[in-house]
């Protein structure tokens, strides 16, 4: 087997899931297996039907709802240890050569994406407005603002081993951001400047553009999510960055003053530099600074 694919699903749209599964099957690399965790969907038969008849797909047993962060952590812990792992979302489309191009890159790599509507029509030709520079792909840069989408990412055995278990499971973190930061800390994160994924934007997706492009609809949705517990949400975002930075500093790598500052909860200078360079949206910087000012509570994987 050349590669392992891990797919987390939750109440997927039938048409988008079918398109994603078809695009995996149509890869020029055929020697792969796909491990699926259906994360507490109301109807698990949707996923089972989508992969029926293809023994390369294996569906994990049902379990309590984990969310994307916990679901991908579980998938990575269950995947074979000796092959590269591709992360897969439930609603995108891979171009046929995606797996081969990223495997040829070696180690941990991610590709460019274009943005499409559910019907496949083009929204824009690139997800990121520009190719990420070295600072954006540094460990601290990635913790301040992620530039790596999971559906565009393949990770090495070394990165997966170093990344597990994920930090601060009760805080507001993202699996792809963590994996990219670990790869950057270990010196093996590469960007392949070739569009190999159609990233689908629709109203039901979890992340979308994040804080890069804020429409009135996105702002309203964001405020609605925060309204129940805004202080806790702000603290949680910052707490995750602090814990992630502390974990990264435990990994082998050079001295990193920017990462050390984040681990100590000092966000001001790094956030300001990110905003000035255009790498960090003002909204993202404001959320992190607000969380820090409220006193982010350290959250760990073990009881305090």
C-alpha cells in the first residue's frame, strides 16, 4: 500500500460526499486504503452506501460525537504507521493526480486549491490570495493564522508520530493547523504550488474561508456561535495556541523566539507583525489578543 486516506464525516450532503468519494477512486494512484470515521451522523447508512462494494474503504464503529479535531486525531491513531497519510474532507473534490504529485514531493506537503460552489462552478482560482511565504509557514506563523487546509495535506509517519496526541482537546483548535505546525517545527513542510483540489464552499461547512474573507452571512454566523459563551470562546482560542506552542517547543528544532513568545502568552508583537505583513487578518489578531487579555486558561490532555 502506497498511502492511507483518512476521512471524517458528519451528516454529509449525499451529492458532495459521492463526488468526493468518486474523486478518491479516480486517483492515478490506486494502491491506497481509506479509513472513515462517521462522527455521529443521524443516518450512518449515507456513508456506508457511498463506499459500498469497494474493500479499500473501512468504516470505524459508531461512537460519541468528537468534532473534526477529535475525529481526525482518532483516525490518525488508527491508521497504519508505515505509509503517508492523506486527510480527506466530505465535500471537496481531488484532482486525479493529487495523490501522486504530493507523494512525489516527499515528506509532508500541501497543494494549492481553487474554490468552487457545490455545483462545481468556479468562485475563484486560488483559495489563498498568494503563495504562503516562509514566515507564514513557520510554526509561529501557522499558529497565528493557518495557511494549510487538511484536504490539501499529506503527512509523513514522522509528523504523525510527533503530533499525537493532539494538544488541548477541550480548547478551540484545528487538526490541520496543528499538523502543519508540527511539520514546520520538524522542518519538513512543503508547499506544492499546483492546484490539485476543488475546495467547495457551502452554507453547511465547518470552516470555509475562516477569517480571511468575511461576508455579512459569515459575520452573523460567527456572532451567533459566540453569543452563548463569548468569553469562554475567546479564552479557548488563545489557550489552544499557547498549548500548541508549548508542545511544539518540546519537539526537536532550532531556537524560536516567536514560538516561545506564543507559548508564554505574549501575542502582541507577533500579531502586529502578522497584520502589517498581510499574513494575519485583523479579525484573527483581535480575537487572539482579546483572549489573551481575558487570561487564557491553560488546557492540557491530563487533569490539572
